[in-house]
């Protein structure tokens, strides 16, 4: 098989080579690229002869699928697959596996970090110290005792819930699918509108689908309290960016944090959130920790071994 690893997997070269050795010994041809493709055209050049393609979150649209006539299997080192032309793959009987679960803890921890950063005004505190100022006007708020509303109660949402409960926060959730975990944790499910009205902090963990695109916009943000905080570590497409900025700049919500945007960072200078008040931004790093990269690599090569043995797993 002609196997192409189209972009870095975030692990050491020594570990990568250890994973690749049995594949090469078995006679498979393996090509590894050490940097991300800069464009879809470059992705096509790298992948055009691949039978098996391993990629992370670089876009792989229909024209890329069409340009790879030998492709039979996509091993996606990511949780979401909304950056891939899934229907084009289905039409060609190209199988897709993902790495669901590798970053649950990493994303949940950054989400909590964002809550604490906003509540304790960490960016303003850092600026005050560096500017020779005092703590005047920098009194924070506690996570304990606050109501955290989680939109999307999958694996990451559930992990966020457990961490919030460890801080003695009250947790509520909204999700179209029932959850035994929510029941076990004593977390009530509410309609989205009620969750938005009730929460001190709203954190978004829904998947990116046609149904969830733009699910948080002007009407939804208008339901939130003026003292409330909004956090997005899910997908940029789920949120109307301008509506969020307007709510922040007009004081209709108190603050926001985002790790995801309509496009991958670096953002253009005129990106709305760069100019909004009381917002904490990170460059799509929620999934990326040393530990999560090791878990991801393990999953990806498990997927590959299973496919080569004729019993593919984690199919999407």
C-alpha cells in the first residue's frame, strides 16, 4: 500500500519511526511530510498517489478527493471530520476513521482555564503588573456556585461537566441526544433558550454540522445575562462572529473566550474578535497537549493496523 502522512502528527521523529518500521517491513511504501500543506493544491500534490492518507485538520474538499484516484482510506488524526468532503468519499467507497476521544481532557482543561481567566480577569491583571499598576478595579469572581450551561453533551461536554462540578459549580446542559452520564451526574437537560437565560457561563461543545452552523447568533446571545460569559472551544462556524462582537462591545454579555474561528489562525487584521472588548483568544490549541498528541498517534496507528488487517475501526 502507498501510505502518505500528509502533515505532522505532533510526536517525536523517533516515536514516529518506531510506528512506521513494521509498515515498511511489511512492504508498504510510506511517505511522511514534516510540515502542513499551505494550500489545497499542495495537499493534492502530496496525496494524489496515496491509497491510504493520514491527515489532521487540513482542508480536504471534493476537488482533493477527486484528484486522488487511488485513495481507499482516510485516517483522520482529529475528532471532527467537517474539513473533509465526506459525501465525495462515500461516493467513491473511501472509508474514513477518526481519532475521537484523544483530546477530551485537553479541550476540557482549556475550557476551564478560559472560564478562570475571564472570571479572575487574568489578562487585565497581567497587564496591570507589567504596567506598574495596582490591583485596583481587578476584583474577580469565583467559578464555585455559578451555573455553567454546556451546549453539546458528548464526551468533551461531559468531561467539562465533571471538572466544573469539582469547582462546586452547578451544571446544566442542552443536547438533542439523551445521556445516561447527565443522569448519573445529576445534570438537568434544558431547552437551549432556557439554558442561555439561566447560565452564568455558557460553553459550546456541539459538533459542526449543517444543523448547528450559526446556532449561536444575535437572538441567542440576546437571551444571555449581561453578567454572563460565553466560551467556544468547539467550531468557529457554530457562532455568528459579528453578533458575538456586538454583544461584547455593547455590554450585553460580560466576556467571551474562543479557541476556534471561521478560519484557522493566523487571523486577518480585520477579524471581528480581535477588536472586541473583554475577550480571551487562543490559536486553536485546545486539542494540543503533549499527552493528547501521544494518545492521538496511538489511535491513528491502531486505525491503520485495523484497516490493513481487514477489520476497520472508528469508522465515521
